C-alpha cells in the first residue's frame, strides 16, 4: 500500500504547572538586572513607597515594585509580581518550557538572555528587543 510509510505529524497540547519560589524570582531578576536587560534598560529604580527589601532584585518576589527605564524609547515601565509571573508564563508558553523541572523552575537553565525575555514579556507583553 502506497503512503503507509509516510511520516505524519500529530499535534499534542500540554499544560504545564510550575511552582515558582521567592528564590527563583530573585535569581531571574539578578540575571536580568546584571546583564540581561542592560542593553535596553539603563536604570531600575525601587519605588520607595513600596520598598519591601534591601536589594533591587529582591523587590518583585516580595510584592515590591521596580520602575525600569527603557532608554531606547524613553519610557518608564513598572514591574511588579503580577506582571513578572505573567511574563514568566508567556516565556514558558513561547518555547521556554525547558526551564520547568518536575513542578518547579530550574533557574540554572535561565541565563541573562532568557531573563531578559521574561522581563520583556512582563513589561511589554511581547519581545520588543533582541
């Protein structure tokens, strides 16, 4: 029978669930702030009225807010926990699922470029740069 040996393609949709810890968010934010986003963001300021920790990278996981200055467009963009988690979700849905390990996030698989993507999804809703 002709055609029985043809390669067929089948689509399977899967839903991932991942628990994200405070430490995971801190690790991703360090990668973003210390290299990942620095080619488009020249300043990350803690909103003092909402400061919840000593260091800037610790703000998001604890409910604080950072204002990121996009020097290429001149915009100030607010990043909070809700936006961060939405950005992480978008990152995973758009090809970043390899960072999901069992039911958690393996931040050793997230480099500065990936952290940049997560933050861009969080503040722009899409990848704008890089």
